[in-house]
C-alpha cells in the first residue's frame, strides 16, 4: 500500500496564482484532513472530511477550498495565493475516530 | 477551542539518558495521540491513549494519560540518536469527535548527542 500520497512535494507560486494540492490514499479511510505547519504555530487544521461528499472547515479555512468526490481523493485548492500561505501542507487520513492519522510526506509551498 | 501545551519546547540530551515530554490540555482529553516528525518529513504515528491511567509502550518509548490532570507524558528510556526529531501530541476535540477536529500541540524538538 502507498498510504497517503501528496503531490507536488515542492511548489513556488506567484501572488494571485491558483493551484491544487493533490492528496490520495489507498487505505479506504473515511476521514481525511488538511493541515498546514508553520514555525512557531504548530499544525493547524484547514479543512476536513468525514466521507465522500462531506467536508467542513477547520481552524484556518480562509483562502482554501476542498472537495471530496471519492473516498480516495481530497484535493486542496488555493484560490488566489498570498505570501501568508507559504507553509508546509500535510494531508492525513484515518479509518474513523479513535484511530491514529496516517500523514503524507507534505508539500512545501512558497508564495512570492 | 481545545489547546495543547507541550513542554519543554526543546530538549538536548546525552545519548543513553532518559527524558520526559509533557502534553497538557485546556480541556478534558478523550483521545490523545503521540507523533514523531523527523526534520523535513511527515508525521509518524507512535501511539494513542484513551482511558484515564492508560499506559502504552513501544520499544523504549512509554506514554501515559493522566485524565484527571488533563495531561499526557511521553518517556524515552536510554535515548539514542535515532530518537531525535520533533514529538507532537494531538487530541480529539470532543468525546465522539463527530467534527473530526484533531488539534496538535506546538511540538517538542529533541536532539540526542552521541
């Protein structure tokens, strides 16, 4: 099993550009989440999903959109990139509550 | 919202020494997760604690949950350079976590000197 796969690993965007960070898992997990990790801020939840067709906002959702059309995929869209969105983004999935999350290897995004 | 505070924020120990990392919650802990992150990489799940007084071990790492104190501790015995990294605690925000809100502490950066 590949686990949680994130692409790309690195990305540089210009302010105002849009892009989609891809996340796919092959473990048939219902729960998926997107986090961003910033120095001194720890991991903060952006959006999450408890199943296909169901998404909700986390702690820092502004500037990001998500969709969950299949169990496997949970893409994160940046609508109009801003320098404040420079961060490392992690996608994670778990079977259900009371199970540990499996994390992807991350996408390092720089907005200039 | 639930807040998790980890202490210490950073730690440097000599190889072979024992160490403890603490995670304190502002609210009741229903599920507490410990992760390890190597520099520049993703998070690796270590263990999960649910019940007050629960204790789990994996190799030389032991975690305990003190529900009354809303605190968990992670203890490493006879530390090795392979233990170096960032240790993060995470917690489910509600008892059934219908909202799937897993929040994390700020992390403890561990260095082990050979």
